[in-house]
C-alpha cells in the first residue's frame, strides 16, 4: 500500500510539474491595434477616396444627362401636345418610358459598381494594414495581435496602432 501511495505521489509531482512547464510555455506576447483608426489615418486613403469620388462623379454625370434628356422629352410632350396628335404623343410617351427604364437600369448598375469599388478599396486598405501589423508583430515578437474593438481592457503599452501607422507611412 505504501508503494502505491509513493507511486501516486511521485506521479502527481511529475504531472503537476508537467502542467507548470506547459503553462510557462503558454505565456504569449499579445498586442492590439485600432483598425478603424488606422483606416481613417491611412496615407493612401486620400488617393483612394479621390479616385472613388471621380468614378462616382462620372456615373452621376451620365445619369444627369439622361435625366435632362427625359425632362426635354416631357417638356416637348407638354408643349407640342396639339401638334403631335394622339399617335405622336403616344410615341413620345413610349420613348420617355424607355428612357426612364434605361435610367433606372443604369442607376442600379452604377450603384452595384460603386459598392464593388468601395468593397475592393476597403479590402485593399485592409490588406495594407494587415501586412504592416504582421511586419511589426514579427519584428517585436508578438504572438497575437487583435483589434481593439474585441477588447474589454488592455494596457496602453500593448497598443501597436501608432507603430503600425508609422510603418504605413
């Protein structure tokens, strides 16, 4: 019986020292960044926003031209109602309806393209930030870097945001 107790005691000591060794290895260096702040301060952001605005401006100009054409046709229908007759007025109304449908289709197409461009721009900016975070984390020996929005509390000295921003510039 004494041998069993001794064996159990020795096993317990070995097992607990094994757990302590694993827990010592489990200590990891963790940092955090504010991705939203980095997105707003990203140096490339201004160029990307200007490009998106220019593309949106071009789309809006095309829609405005089409709208002006529709308004001209509507004014023509009001003004020349008597001269056009029933058949001419009906043709003009069909043309107006066709232009309105074309405008709706173009507006939907432009909206979809704008959303896709914005998504791609966000993805590209996110990739730039991710690359900079990885570079800083590797250089400083961090095991894990999380976004600040996932945190309840963290020490300010674990914040890598400014270092990442400096890397992006």
